[in-house]
């Protein structure tokens, strides 16, 4: 393995954000050596710091340092043609979800549509992030680390910023009541500037009754896209047609006799109508989350899985096509709220650029931790019952909007 020596730079809030100690730890862990040549520490919370370090070690170590935010010497980016459709050249550069730039034609150019675990394709003077499956023979793929710069986000230290410094630590002991209020304020800011909020919801949100709060958020304009599985969609329909979810009465919580069949009947009714939009138009579906999406022209993506019944005609059973459909909306996202959904949550989290304000809510701390461990480090993790949080969140937003009548939406 080649051993190289390079002078690297670190800029920004490198001490507060723990970038400097993480860089030094990485160098030592990967058996490299370093000498700090210059260290200028900011004198106030708003001042940036600067560090220049002489580093010696294996070439793979520099890839890790760059992912942490180290600036490597400026070199022209290198590319190699893809040998076949879906086949990457050896030594391809694997992306992070942080803002990424390539040095091309004498300028640093930002990579478009950035997400983790993909590659960078160069076309002329344009750099675009692509998943492996859509790479075509002859595409110019970035290889190595020369001419690549990554800028991980540096958290604000403001105590008023719930997405600020160290706020992403997962704990069930966070002051949830105040965080809900702050989250509502943040959503209001995004809403008022015509921003884009994605909601990723698990089946428990319908089963527990929190779907009514989601309907309120949709009516108030706080849902710009909805990502769910077939199970959520079927339960949403069953609840509107029969007042049950998997046969459980929504008022009493008791499982009705022969109720187990209700979700199959719900699938059949939507299939008979030709799909969810047609069911709304024909008056078959008259309420519910998906009804509100259709009426408000809110895009929704229903992703399929191996365990699906039916599925509904609107369910995308080709998971790669479902991914790409989600990507169309993810690229516009300012915020993403994930509730009670591990598989869909992690999948969407992997697509989100680190600039997107992300909230993961689950009663199981493993789900929230798993999302962050898989790479969605920008997520604010809330360990609480999402079925209780969402109604409180909707109530806070109603208060901010001056809405007192939930059913009518009038002030």
C-alpha cells in the first residue's frame, strides 16, 4: 500500500464540531503520522478556526480525512470511463451525502444531486451524483481523491437552534415538549418561504390514530411529499371504508369478527376503482391521508416490499424505481420528518443531502440510532412515541397559524 505525504487544511468551527480531534484520531487509528504546522483558534463562538497539518500515511487514510472535511491540495479531478452498463471502474470515488465539489477546468464545481453511496459522473463541465445502477458504458466516473472536496455541515452552537451543535445525540431524556414547539417554529419558517417538507410514515401512525394529525398538516400546507409503504396505504383506506385497521375498530380497539378480511376488501375496492386517484374522483374514498394528498395534489410514493398484500395499484413494487421516484422529491427537500418507520426511514435518510433538516421519531431508540449510524448524522433523533408527538406538533402549528377549528380550518 502506497504511503504518501500531504499538507492538509481544516477551516471553520473545527473544534466545536469535533472535526479536528476526529481528524487526528483517524490519522493515529490508521497508523499515520502528523505535525501541526499552524493552528489559529477562533476567539469567540462565531469565529472560525484554521489548522494546517503535515500528514503522512496510506493513501486510503486521506479519503477518510477528506470525508471529515479536510482540504487536500488542489489537483485536477481524475476520471475513467465505465467499462460496461452498471459496472464501475476500479478505484471509483464513493460519495458522502455532504456538499461535494470537484476541481474541473480550473474551477471548483459543486456535484449536483449529492447523496451517499453513489458515484460522480462528469459530463463536460458538469458533475452529477449517480447511483451505480444507472451508470452507462463510457460515462466518465471520478476515480481516486484528487480534485475532490467535501464540506461536512458544521453545527450552530446557538441554544435556540434544535438542529444545532450536538443536538443530534439520541436520548429518551430530551425535553420533548419544548422540542416540539421549536420544531413547529422551524416548520413554520419553511412553510412561509414555500419550502418543501417530506413526511415518511410507518403503519403505526394509522393504527394508533395519529393519521388525523397528518391529515391536518396536509390541509394546512405542511406536507409537500409523503413516502409510505403499502401497509400504511392499505390501513389508511381500510380505516376510511370500514373504521378499522387490520380489523381493529378505531373507536373501541377491539378486533371485529371477520375483520381480518377488511384490508383485503379495501385493496379490492381501490383496485376496482383503478387506483387511489380514481377512487377519490369516483367518490369511493372520501377521507384519509391519501385522500388529502389527492385533493391537495400532494405527491406520494408508496414503496412495496415482499410482505405486501395486494398490493394497491399505486404501490411501486420495483424497489429501484420506487427509489428513483423518491429521489425526484428528495432533491427539493428542506426538511424530512420520519415517524415509526425503520426501513423506509433509513432508505430515505440515505438519499438525503446533509443540508436537509431531518427529524427521526421512534419509541424504540434502536431505530433512531440505526438511522444515524447508517450515515444520516444530521438527523435530530427523538426517542418518544411518534403517535403522541405528531398530534402535539399539529396542535402547535395550528396555534402558530391561528387555527382553532380543526374540522373547518377556520380561524
